[in-house]
């Protein structure tokens, strides 16, 4: 195959040569803080924002079949709930390394609770900071990694274990104000 000459090649500039998106899509794209005007992903600049107290709570549920759940206390790998608790705390502290556009935050608190329930294990996380941006992703990452750790520690008991219902329960602080998921506990 013949190589094109320099006069036959075209340099493409994503910002200048991007196809028109239409007014609605362009406006929606500009409203998303993690995209610039050309549609490229970017880390939001929070240097002009003042540090305030911010908290977030999240949860995940690990559905475990009854036979496997009954064997949890005799798990040959050790106590999956305690290992998951520590894994979730460590994950909250390293969220910025896992989620590409997250900021590294100085966490003032990170906690993971695990509760044995009839259908599995409920994981509740709580994260706090004094920073110019929120900790929702840290709380969610803590819940997700804790749930994955429960799975890892119990997969020998049953491969059908499932991670479900990963979501933000509440957040406080920041420009967008407080949020509480409908039906979530007030604490």
C-alpha cells in the first residue's frame, strides 16, 4: 500500500474540526463540569473554591445465598466482614487513584460498617473532609471495594454471590447543598 504524501494527510484538531452537535447537545455538554467546550474530559479546577466541611454516606448490598451465608463465620479465608471494612477505608483514601478525574482529598474520617442480614451483607460507609470539593465518590468507592472484598473472601462458598444496590445515601456541604436519598435513614 502506498503511503500518503504530506500534502494528502490532514491534521485534525478536535476542538476546531469537531462536527456540529446541535444546540441542545452543545448546551448539555457545556453544563457538565467534567468536559470542556470541545467535549474533552477534564479535571475540574477547584482552586477558587473555599474549603468547607463535607460528608457523604453510601451503601452496597452483597446478596449471598442462605447456605453460603450460614458458613460465613467458618470461612477458611478468615473474617470477610473485617477484611472488607479495612479494604473500604483504604479505598476511600485512594479514590483519586482509581477514578481518573477525582481530586486527592484530605479525609478527616472514613468508616465502613458491615451488617449481616437475612439475604446477605449490607455495607454502609461514611466519609468526611474539609475540602473545596465533596466526598461522594470516596463514600461510593469505599462501599464498592468493601463489597468486592466480601465477594473475594466468600466466592469459594458460592459463585452466585451478587453485589447490588450501590448508591449514595446522603451528602452534606458544598454549593449544591445537602442531599438525602428518599427512604434512607436520617443518621
